[in-house]
């Protein structure tokens, strides 16, 4: 009975949970962007665009979420969709500008590794698509959970690329720098199966444990990056933060683990429900 009750509660709130996840991420990206673009003191005016978008979009999306939760899906829906489309434009535009900084000019592996992280702005695009999906796909459909896992899967593909490129800059000087590369590769392979294979409660349970492992990898990476910053060559903490290991980058593993976990939990509850229905029919 308690499990049935939890399923009913989850079915009412799954859409809100994803909206709050997106809202928290857009708000946090303002700080992350400010630190990243402070390295060159926002040399190009366009570097302010994602920062301003995060600052403006946070209360706007928050208003849309409150309106939809209090007064129904129709209220605030257009405001949410508009925020999603703008987030996609900011993400894709940022990726093109990051690539344009060096890669489009030289088109070499060296320029790809040492250019601005081209996949990083796609975080906005991913969040934008997640906003749209959460309003266009029926949350009572199995496709909803698969879409959530799919967006998390895309994030782990980005994690793999960013970890590989970032740590290649110092030739993987430390053995621990291979951990996020290997773990994200495992995440991509397992979560891809979770998206496309038939519902299987046992396999989805394994994937949930793997998502938890990704969160541990993120926490470990965060501590290692903090250690790198504390041992920086500058006596100024601000300089070590700006020019040392990106302090928040490893937390993306934990962040994506939460998103994938939401989708996996949804799929697992559906698998459990289907199993109970089959058993009741047999009896």
C-alpha cells in the first residue's frame, strides 16, 4: 500500500521535480559563467549573454513553474516554452562562438583541446530542451522517463568530451584524471541501453547504482580540484580559482546523476507497476 501511495505521489510531482532541477541549474550557471568568463575579464561583450540570461531566466522560469503548479498546466506554459527556446539559442550560439575562437581557424586536435570548452555552452541547450520536453510530452507516458534519461545521457557524452579535452591539456599528469573519462564512458553505454531497451526493473536498478557512482565521482573530483586550487602558485585565492582547475566542473557528474536518477526512477516504477499487473492477471 505504501509503495502504491508513493507511486501516486510521484506521478503528480514528476513534472515539478524536473522543472525545479532545471531552475536550480540555470540559477547556478550564472555563478559558473561569471567565474569562467572572468578569466579574460569578459573581453568580448557577447560573453555577458549567458550570464544575463541566467540572471533573468531564473525568476521568469520560477514564475512559470509556480503558475503551472498552482493554476494548472496552461498557466505559465508559454512563459516556460519561451524560456526553453531562448536557452537553446544561447547554448547553440555559445558553442559556435567557443569553436570559432580557435578550432574553425586551425581545425586541429591541438586547437580543439586548447580552445574554449566548446561543449560547455550546450548545457543551456540541454536545459532548454528539457523545459520543452517537460511541457510537450505526457508525464504519464513511458516516453517521459526515457526522454529524461536521454538528456542525462547527452550530458554524460559532454562530460566524456570535456574530461578528455580538459585533462589532455596537461597530458593526464595524474592517474586520477582518467577516472571521469572512464566513468563517463561506462555511464554513456549503460544509460543508452536504459533509454532504448524494454523496461527491465533489474537492469534499471543497476543503472541507478551506476548513477550513484557517478555522483561519487563528481564529489571526489570536486575535492581533488579544491586541493589543486589550495595548492595553487598564486597567493591570491581569486587567482587560483580563475586559473586553477575548474572548481565546479566535477559537480556536473553529480548533477547529471540526479537528472538520470529521476528518469530511471520513473522507468523503474513503471516496470514495477507493469510486473504487478501481469502477476494480478495470472492470479
